[in-house]
């Protein structure tokens, strides 16, 4: 048992000191409640040690694996994902203070993987009939103090826009990195999300069927499932985009099945902000375009697909959307031929503006 700072070094004592020293004089109710919930909640570690006053859990003995197991236990006990995330934030802050106060070599809470925060309850909305029934049941008075208050018009800070085929072709040609050229082309033709593109591996590229499977997505450097269940899908490729991917596979030094298609030189997940800042934004400036991000590329697919007359249900399937508007639920059953037609039409529109061989010169710039 530790001596000297034995009492001060227990997790419960450290937590109480941290709360006393760092909590604001009048904290928000929800903040105060969450932090106190963390302090009062017993932390059962794998070895059976419990962070409570009766059985001290010594700070110097806590490991990253124990905190990781604690997070897993909270998930299995049914705690809400946001509560687990907040508990970990408080634990991280407490242990960060312990590094300073007790000269620990490292913060054991820093390497804990929380995972993607998913909502426990499915989001839904009231129908008109349900809303009317609810208002009738509440018996709201027709006249309230809020009636007559004029609110300012809500305006988006940035105008949403999409590329034309000509702009998209010029953008792809102006990008210096061939890897990023292929990434942008694939994003427009398949409408894959940013995280789906970065998590895509060579084993997901089916050269024989000319298609790319979406089974994973990257979130802040971590691999997880796609955003929705409909996000797990297979999108066909047109001949032009297929040839670009084949060229990139021959040029890259990392073409094993488990390698990321658009990974870094060291084989890790690339940073989407770096790709935009280093290659896409300079190319936009060079051809006189506004800044293009990954959402712009998805809007470009959606806009061009609608202009080409692709059925909305096919568009939703290719984009990985979970729902289609109610009036679109009665569209004819989805066929692979429709999806391939969508990819061929959009890819064909782009290829007409990328005919200059000098634009598509292969240069491995990461």
C-alpha cells in the first residue's frame, strides 16, 4: 500500500479535490449534476478494485486498460452514449490533473477508445394528425405572450452550390496530386461520403464487376460503420472512373487488399482537411472557383443525377440515404442497371472535360 500520499492519491480523494479546485462557483445545473454523477458513481475496475471511499483505488495503479474496461462496462450497463462520453471527459480531466500533481508518467485516460456516439433512440417526427391531437390534449390557449413576436429571417452563412460538369472536369485537371484527382472523381461519380472514401480499402474495389463496396467509414481517424444502415452499399463505376482507379492502383506503393485506397505514405487514414487545404483549395483558386469541400462533391452528384433524369430512389440508394420522401416510395423497384446508368452518365459528362493528357499526368504526390 502506498505511503505518504496514500489518502490523497486515491481516485475518490483526487476527484473530490479536482471538483473543489476546478469547478466554477456557480456551475450550470447539468454540468454540476454530470460531474457529481461521475464522482459518486462507483468505478469497478477489472481487478475488482472499486473507486469508492471504502475501498481506495490508487491513482498510480490505474492503467489505460482498466479505464477502457470501465467504459465497456458502462456501455453494457445501458448508460447513454453521451453520458459515457462525458464521464470519460471528466475522467480524462481528473487524470490530467493527477499527472501534474503526482508526477505520473502519462495520463491513462488519454488512450481510451470511446467509439462512435450513436443515439439510443431512433429519431422521428410527429404527423399532422398526431401534432393536432397533442395540441388538443394540451389545451393550449390561443393567445399567448409569444404571439406577434417577429423573428429575424434565418439565412445560411454559406450558399450551398454544386459544380457543373465543366467545372468538375477543370477542377480534377488542376489538382496536383493524382491520388486526390482520383478521390475527387470517385466522390462525384459515386457520391461517397468523406469518411467512406478515406476508409475504403483495395479489397472493396471489385475490378471485374467495376464497382466499389462501402462497408466502413472513418470518423476523426477511427474506423466505424457507415452513417446509416443504407450506407452499406455497392456503387458501380463508369469506364472512365474505373480506369482512373486502375491507374492509381498500379502507381501507388500500397496496393495490398488491406491497404487504404487513399491512405498516407505510411498507410494510415489521411486527414480530409489536409487534402482540401493542400490540393483541392489551391486548384479551386487556380481555376477561379469558390472553395469546394466534400459536401459540394455530394451535391454535385445529386444535382447532375437529377438533371440526367435518374429516379430519386436510385439516387438515394447510391448516396446511402436511409429514407426517401414519402411520395417516392412507390417508384418502381430498384435495379442495378439504373445505378450503372447513373454512374455512366455522370462519369461520361466529366470525362469530356478531362481529355487533355497533360491534365491527367500521373505523379505520385501525397
